[in-house]
C-alpha cells in the first residue's frame, strides 16, 4: 500500500510504502471489540465497596431473648434485614482485568490501523517538529489540514514542542509509538502517524 507523505504546513513530501500485513488487512469488528473490551476492563478502577455483616459497627450482644417475644428469633443487629445492617454479597474492591493473548492484542492493533487506512482516515506526516511550542501555530495548521478529532502517533519519543502546543487544543491527542492502542485509534476520526512512527510500528508488529 502506498500513501502520500505530507508536511505540517500541508506541503507534499513524497510517498511511503506501508506493509500490507499491518495496514492492508480486512478489518474485523469482532477482533476490535475483544481488544477494546480488554483495554477498558483493565482500566476500570474496581473501587466499589459496601459494608458487609462483619464490617458494620454494632454490639454483638443478642438483641432480645430467644423465646417469649412472639417475634422472629434474631440474634444480631448486623443482619441484612435490619436498617443499617450489613449488605449481603455486596460489591467489594477487585480488578476487572482479564487475560488476552499478546498475539491477539497485536492482531487487534493491526486491524485498527487497517480500518483507518481502509476508510481513508490515515495520514502520514514527514515529522511533527516545530520551532516553538506555540498553540496558536498548531491550531492554525490543524485547521488548514482539516483536523478535528485526531490522534497523532510519533516515533519512540514525541516532539516536545508539538506535545506542548497540542495540550490546549481540544480534539488532538498525541502518543509515542509504544503508546499506540486500539481504543485511542478507534475513538478519533483521523489517525496521523509520522514516518518515524510508521517505522516503529512496523518494527513492533512484524
């Protein structure tokens, strides 16, 4: 697959050959769904908590005598049927993460990249180097390029000036190549990858 390479000022900078085994697959929704579900489950805090019968604060003394009251034979105020009693089988802090094979996660990333290439929403940049960290300059360039909701993936390290300039612009996310993931790629309309990012991703996924 061949794509044109552009500059940040919208000028052309030649073309690049993309690996078909990474950018030319037929996207499968079931694979993408499984990887996104794995990502979101891993990110879920799981801090929900309730007080069980052993956690609520009450005296352990029997609340009234066993016989002769004409009522149920209760022994503790901590029982779930009482007001302010312990919750029966309530949620406790836990991890929601589940396992997903490393090869399957890599396959999901390939399908996410291929889906952007297939829909024409993949842009290759020469680089994202900027002379200064000016949000105004980047916002102007993004408007001229038609970027609204974009994810920018650079090489091993993101250009510092570009990262600082993008911080205050809504709709522009920036990641290094190692941070590239299925969820962030799919949630943005356009995927922008630098040539350094392309090289790093192909080395990572081949």
